[in-house]
């Protein structure tokens, strides 16, 4: 009996400071980019993965990497000109964020609140297919923002986390309004992926909330199996709006299964 009480006490006063977690989920994307199309493109995808590292000590650190792909199509694919077949668009979403903050003292010992700043990269290359031809598009944001995270431990095994990430300002690069203008052709002349990406970013301009608005809300339930391992489920909502050179609105809802190792 004493051993059980001792084990429970150790788990309840968990001193682990590091957390590495993996997540996999199914997501829905809705996107309208008036540079390419007046239509709203909606689709579901089972390709949504992510990895996160957190350290909670005197300061609260985190690094998060996520990746997803989506292939929307307005109508079912069909064959034309005897041997040609329509293809869906192809969207890639990559996010890399590092945050640094401070945990605030709360009156409730079961709850914690951290606030801070972060820096991140949001890359969204895309291919729009229009019958016999296609167009490469891109959105990229490299900037800084603010974040907050609230955690509440119901018991030794059950915990709920909610976080909000708000990018505020940074370098923003988007496809030109005419899609294939002279600058675009020059940027893609090398036909090398990394060099082309750097050329696109070189055309970026500093933007703030007046022209680019973004938000990322994350809610997660975790069941701690023991002091080192945990499993759970999470929901994430992402929003993006950019007004220049033409309106871009995108939102994403993702439902994740998660696994974590603490040490």
C-alpha cells in the first residue's frame, strides 16, 4: 500500500521538463485565391503530420513542425480530347515555428498559463491545374508573432491544453497578379527548387496586420499513461487572409491523434 501511495505521489509531482510529441490527423481545407481562381476550393486530406518539442523550466520553449497536402477539384475528373484527363489542384502547407515565453503564476495549482513571442516560417506552394496547362503559385511568410498556452490538469492522468499563435509582422511573398510576369519567369529560370524558392522570397515585402492576418488555435486532450508516455487527441484551426495583390482566404480544420514522450 505504501508503495502505491509513493508511486502516485511521484507521478502527481512529475518533474519532467521536456516533451516530444508526434501527431497525425485528417484535415479539411478551404481556400480561395483570386490571383488564380474565383472559386472556393474545398477538400479533405489524410496527409497531416506534425512534430513538437517543448521544454518547461525557467523559460517555456517550443519548436513545432507541421506538413500537409491537399488535392481539391471542383468537379469529378473527366476525359477530354480523347486522351486528356483533368487533374486536381495540389496544395502543400509547411509550418515551422519556434517560441520562447514565460509561465505565469496562477491561483489554481492545477492550471498554468504561458505567454511569449515566436518566430516562424509558413510556406504554401501550390499547383493549379487548368485542363492542358497548370500554374505554379506560392505564399510565404517569415516573421514574428505572439503566443499563449493554457494547461489544466484534471488529475494525475488527464490534462487539457489550449494554445493560440498570432503571427504579427514579417516578410511576405506571393504570386504576382498576372501569374507569369517577367519577374516570375526570371525567378523560375534555374528550374531548381531551392534557388527558385529563394528568388520568390527575395521578391517579398514586409507586411503587418493591415494586409496579412493569420491565426492558429490548438486544443489538445492528453492521457498520461505514466510519467514518461502519453496519448491523446487534438483539434487545430488555422486561418489566413492576405489582401495584396489580390485577396487570399484560407482556413483549415484538423483532427489529430497524438503521442508524447516526456523526460
